[in-house]
């Protein structure tokens, strides 16, 4: 049985904020869409919950954090993003709770986006492929922080309330609903992942699988290449 077709993600908006747990989270698919959006003149900023300091076994955390921050900034520049903030929560130990929600609320109120891009908050990537705690906790906190950010009585010390978020788009979800045509920007998406040289050298593998996944998703959207999202509307 063929997979159901996907809807085109609406593009009648001007500003987006990507909030993910680690350097490299955006680059496993979503960055190709970011490249399309920035080409269209949309403003996109990144917020990373951690500095990725425990992501490379051979590097001490302090040194690793500097490497991965630099790689993320270079990666973001490839797809037209110049604003990259790091919140400094501990890599591998991100906890869902009030402190994380407050920090994300402050980020949303500071950037005032119409769209938020995040990463899969579900327990798995599909089937029995388990998602990790940092992703799950960050993804769920993002969804809650959108509501927090809109309520002036929640975290009143975290900036002026912002009610302008229209949707949260989660990459990597097992329950995708929409997709973005990235036929013209898949090369930039691949290049953005390749910018994580030290991290890729640690985990191994190449970057060409991005084209394969994008081709499969494109078949469901009716384009050559696409990247998919689960969309939550607010």
C-alpha cells in the first residue's frame, strides 16, 4: 500500500524560529526547507537548547562545545541563517519542565516568529526506532512554550507576550502531515550537514542519504525532492 500524499506547507508567512536540542538537529532534513525560505526573503533564526558538548566522545565537553557551536554557525550560514543562539542546557540531560519552558518562552517572545520549526517529540522515529530524551523533552517543551509565550501572566519576566505563532512544524516525525518542495535547495541542505565535519567524522556515514529521503518524500508531495513535517496549528 502506498503512503498517503502530503499537503504543501503554507508559505504565506515572513518569519520563523527553529528550536532544537543540538547542533546538527536541523541539518537532517529541515535545513533544505530553511534554504528555500531564506531564498524567498523570509527571516529564519535558530535557537539551540544545548551546545552539543557531549556529542563527540574523543573531545572533552568544553572543547567539543566550541567545535560544535562553530560548526552549527557555519552550517546555518550555508542556508541563509545568521542568528544562532545557544541556551546552554546540558547536552544529553535536557529535562522537560518549567526552567526549559521559561527559556523557550523568552526566546519566542524575543524573536516573535509566525512559524516555529522543531524536531520530533514522539517516543520513536517510527516503528521501534527510539527517539532520545533531549529531542522528546525539547519538542514537547516547544509546543507548550508557544502557549506560554502567548499568555502575559505566564513567565511575565520573560518578555512581552507574543500571540503570533501560527504553527509548529516538527521535522523527523513519524506522523508527518505536510512537506516543503526542496528540489531547488537540496544541495544547500546537504552542504549544511557537511559543515558538521567533526561530528560527521565521529558518527560516520555520508550525507547522500538526505537525497534519498527527500526523493521519497517528494514522491508523496508530487515534486522531485521534499522534506516533511508534522504540523501543529495554533
